[in-house]
C-alpha cells in the first residue's frame, strides 16, 4: 500500500512539473512574440517620417513611396507569425528600394534627418532580428516539449498546440548579397 502511494505521489509530482514546464514555455512564447510586436510597432511608427523625408527630395518617385506605405499597412494588419513574416519580408524589400533612392539623390543622403531616420531604422532592424531569434528559440523549445514523451500526453490533455516560427518568407531576404572585387574599366 505504501509503495502504491509513493508511486502515485511521484506521478502527481511528475505531472505537475511537466504541466508547469509547458505553461512556462507557453508564457515565454507569448512574451517573446510581444517583444517582436513592440519592435515592429516602433518600425511602423518610423516609416511615415522616412517616407515624408524622402518625398521632399524625391517626390516624383511616388510609386516607390506608395509601395512602402502599402507594405507597411499590410504588415501592420498581418496576424500570426507566418503572415507577419511574409508581410515583413515585403516591407523590408520596399524599404530597401527607399534606401536605393538615397543613392540616386545625393542631396537626400546629406539630410541629417534622413540619416537619423536610417540609423534608427537600422537599430530597430537589429532589435527585431534579436527578438525574432529569441522567439524562435522559445518556440523550438516549446514545440519540442509538446512532441516529447511524456509531456506530449499532458500537452494533448490540456490542448497545448505547437507555435509557428517567425520566418523570413520573401525570396529577396534569402538571397546572398553579391560581392565583386573586379576592377572597374
């Protein structure tokens, strides 16, 4: 009888430890996603200022600027890591086009406010990348725990579902930059 009680107590403790581990990872996933969301909001808030600055110097590049605004709006309305990842890839591509405009307009590169906006955006991009890396690590741990025995039994009982990774889905984001050291003739 004592052995049966010890076995039951050990099973209850094991159950509690596994359940609490799943809850902890679920909360970490939510927190990590919230961190990404905060960084993306900072970027979304910065983009209108960037567009207005560029518009003052390259107003006739209306199509490029409208593309940035449309990509921003789409990224803001995207829900979930997969949709957000795709929309963010398109936004990053549109922003690269704006910075390419700066190369074509030397007077724009000389504007201090544009340079500050560009630096701030680069800092935010670094923060988003770090937040994305942390989120994906937590999601990996959570999904692994859900799939492993015996935690998969408890996860199934309490309806813990795997989370989506926040991945880059734009082909341009996956391309390797081309570097050439050839001499110009």
